[in-house]
C-alpha cells in the first residue's frame, strides 16, 4: 500500500526533482573530495556546509508549503519546530564532547560546570546515544505541533488569529530558552561541537556527508509531501484550503486533516533543524526568533506556494542572495528582503514557479489552438466591426 502511494506520488515532475536533488547529493561531495584544490570545477571547503545549510532551509520551506500551500494554514511559528530539532541534535553533540571541554568534565557540558550544576538534568539523559537523539528530533517537534494543532484547530482558530498564536508560541519558546536555568546554554546556546557518530564535525568528509544527508532528507520529504498531496487526502486538504465550511458540511473532520498535516510538517522541520546544527556549528535561542519564521514565509511565497518545487527554489534563491547581499551591503539587506516580498505580492502572486507554470500553460494552449485551426483548414473568422453598415440592422418601428 505504501509502495503504491509512493509510485503514484512520483509523477514526471517529481521524478525530475528527486533525480536532480540526488544528483546534487552525489556531485557536490565528489567535487569537493576528489578534485584537487584549484580545479575550476571543485566546490571549496567553505561552500559545502553553506550549500548544506541552504538545503535544510529548503526542507523547512517545503514543510511550511505542506500546511500553507495545501491546507491554507499560514504558520508564523515553524521556526520553533526547526529550532527544537536543532537543540535535540545539539544536545547529542554536546554529550559527545566528554572530557575534551574547557573544564574537562566527562558528564557535564562546559556551560553547566560554569553555572555550578551538580548533575546532568533528567531531560539530558539518553542524548549520549544517537538513536535516542534521532527519536527526540522527531518526537519533540512533532508532539508540539500535534498539541498546538489539536487545541487550535478544534477551537476553529483560523486566518490571521492562527498566525498570531503560532508566532506567540515561538516567541514564548525564545524567552524560555534564553533563561540559564532552563539547562540549554542560555543566550550562548550550544556550540564547540567535536564529533558526530565518532568522526570529527570539522573533517572534510564529515561536511560532505552532512551535505549529502541534507540533500537526501530533502528528497525524502519531497516524496512524502508529493505522496500526500497527490492522494485523496491531498484533495481533501485543498478542499479545506478553498472551502473549509463546505468540507465540514460534507462530513469531513477538518480539524483532523489540519492536525495531521501540521504534525507531519513539524516533524519535517525538526529533521531540517537537526542537520542544520552540525553544519553551522551552533544552536542558540535566536533560532526561535519570529523574524526567522517570517523569512520562511517569504521563501515560500517567492518560490510559489502550493507547488512543492517553488519553496525549494525560493529558499535556495533568497538565501543565496542574502549571502551575497550581506557581504556587499549588509545594512540594507532587510530593506531588500522587504522589497522583494512586496514585489512578489504585487506582481508575482503565484511566485516564481506558479507564474512560470501559468505562462507555460497559456502558451501551450495557444499553440494547440493554433495547430488545430491550421490542421482543419478553417481560417479563423475575421473580427467584424459592429458599427459597419453591413452589420447595422434597422430597429423596430423604422
């Protein structure tokens, strides 16, 4: 049954997208590890984790598109799920440091020794094992998304009110993780990572492997989202987006559909955050910032929501532009980002992919219509001038 759903999801477009992602997952690491330094086709060492970060952002934007593009849920708090997955991975990486920290404590991370912790908090137990951290990466963001969706959607909170509540959720987590007594490093967060799965996080092979893992995660999430939106459930999700009241009248449990999509989206965002942390080298409460969640909305809107491919393109394009723009004119980046969002909203409401698809369909329809007219030998009627004498009919009484 699962195999059948996956094959249905892999239509021609999905096959091309997944193939391109997997090809990138192979070519970039090979270019970095095999080609010699100075080769024109070699990807530099500094660029590999940067590109890997872009891929984690693309996965996050894809997660948002599942709920916004297909369910009509504009979440301004998806950065919370991303950050929680990142903290789960950060806790595992901190436990791997052992006695190689500044204070050489085999059990407690350096910030806990500095803050005079007597013992490891109970919620840190188990994070010395990768399998346990992997479970937490999925469980913690997924559970938060489920609980939030359960209460919000059953209370029929929609529209801008839901967006504000989701933003309040991530802001509350921001304030909580800033506290030193929470046991997550406070303002400094978690950093100075050494190993992951027994190998150095700074090694070129590790960075190439993390990049490949980010690309594979993006491909898996794309297949998962495609299988959902191309199924009967996906059609129900679109119905909920376009006419929620009518779907309720038809007997569908709209709140269940929304909760399912929101939970799956939260888990996807958590895994994206988990792969983001070892490539960036730090996780702090700033990742909970509401501005980060708003940026994800901009990526999705620029690429084209409700297309699956669009958010991937939008996330990579906007962040690549950000990397370049902040190096040239860093003080004007936020103005450029705001201007980009206004431009897309006014002139490209369907985003890059949506606008391109609409233009292609219109061009193809015009080409088919023209070919059909030429093949039938029927010339299109000339437009008649209604004011010409031949078309003027006498009115009654004349």
